[in-house]
C-alpha cells in the first residue's frame, strides 16, 4: 500500500498541525488501537493515514497482495478520490468526517449471503452512532446513511462494498461529522453536527461504530449468515427509511420501476409493489424517494 503520507496522523510535524483547526483535531491512532485491537477480537490492525485517494482502493490492493488479514482497518483523515456506488466521486475537508475501510472474510458463509454485508454495516453504523453521538441515523436502501437537518432528510454518508479477490470483502464507510452548511457539496447533504449530534469527537464515534460492526458481524456469522436468524433483516427493516414510501428504482439499462417499497427480502433485495399489482424485487439500482413515509 502506498497512500501518500502513510504515517499515522498524530506524527508531530507531518500534515496539518494538531492545532490548525481546533474544531477538527486529528484522530489518535495509538489510542484507537489500544481500544479496538485485542486478542480474540475482530479488529487485527488499525492504521490511520493523513491523506490518500481512496481507503477502499488501498485496502483492496493490500488484501489482494496478501498484505492484510481479516479485521484490518484503514482510516484516512482526507480522501482525494473517494468513490461511492456507480463510481461517483466525492470529497470533504480534512478531518471533517470518518473515512475508513475494513476487510472482512466470512469464508464459512455461503457467498450468496455476502450481499448482506453492506446492509449489516449500515445497521452497525446507525446503532453505533445512536449510542456514541445521540443522533438518529436512518438507512436508505441500499447504502445511504440519512440524518434529519431542519426537518429535512439529508444524506450524511454512504457505504461501498468491493470484493478483494479471494481474500474477502472490503467495506468502506464515509460519514460527514463536522461538515458545516457552507461546506456541503450539494444542498441534499448533511452531517452529524448539522443534525444536532450530542458529540462530534471522531475518536469515540469511530470506536462506537467499529464495536457495533464487530458485534453485528459476529451475530451474523454465528447464524451462518442467515439474516432472519441473526436479527439483521428485522433490524434493517426497522431502521430503513425507504420502506413504506413510493419510490422510483432506476435500474441498469435505462429501465425504471415505480412502486411502494414494501419489504427487504431474504437476499437483501428491495421489494416494490407496483400499480399493476406485481411485487418486483430490486437487487441493484438507484432509489429515489418520491414521497415521505
């Protein structure tokens, strides 16, 4: 892995100074490792870098080269080529959010159930933020994290899952934490600070999210990847802002379906009830919320 300035962010004299922005202090990599990396736990390595293009790209390359074990966490203070679904690009000011990727390798779980991993991550992030930040985070199928700002639903983050060859799945999370209104890339964006979070210190937020992810991942694996037996399917549905709404699914091949989102099925697909009385499962595509739940 060769991200630019791969030294831990709290190395004195490297990158933006600790006091250059008192509202956005750097993460404490050593303290995070002490809190999260332990014998018998999921997280095997945690590294914080000052700046890189994409933590997902770096960790996929590292895993495919045999240089990362399951439970590796790569965090960046700034990403210059961050990617979302459909290869969309986005940027955020340094230290304004949580930008990290993790390597998971549930080799004993049938591959057809791996599609639940990004949904599981959404549940874990929402649960962790509720505890650590005191803010409600809703899930927009399949990978968006929503908060409420001034009575409006705003996107505060997203999740991207990528295969790492035969070495598992890299899951990236990007979350706006202290982004100010003047820094929003689009009016529909939001942040934890704008949503009135009780705390925006990124160290406890990251600890809370990763501990929640470890717990949910363990439950899912213990259930053999069964989303119902692990409680994942029910919990995801309870926190999914897409269900109960009229939506438009924009599908590959310039095709679209409009209907009410009525369920998330056992394969993690969104089920739409159309005006023709047909229930259609959607496994991939962009979802546009057409009316409030």
